[in-house]
């Protein structure tokens, strides 16, 4: 099953795949699960659509579960 759910705040570590490196260490919010681990083609890793916080216009990126870590509730957007 997917590790994160809709609305979860996460820290982005997209350098795992080399894509979206400019968002490394930023906070994002999970919009939805694009592919769960039970039927995902990357060997059991869930895929998520994540909105990067404090971006204008809004930026939403697709990342794998390996590229996310749960954000602490007291994380500041400094």
C-alpha cells in the first residue's frame, strides 16, 4: 500500500531520478496517488502527484515514493 495519502505534507528529494532537482528539500502536499504499489511497474514503488508549496503559478510534479520523506509539522518555509 501507498505510504502517503492525499493532503500529507512531504519533503521533496527528487534527485533520486534526476528530475525536478530544483525542488530538492522543498515542502510539498500530496494531491493524489497516481499508482499504488500493488500495480506499479517500477517494482512496487508508489507514484504520487505532489504540489510544491509557495510556487506561483502552482507547480505539481510526479514523484515516486523513494523521492519523498514525511515533513515535520513544524517545518518552516524559510
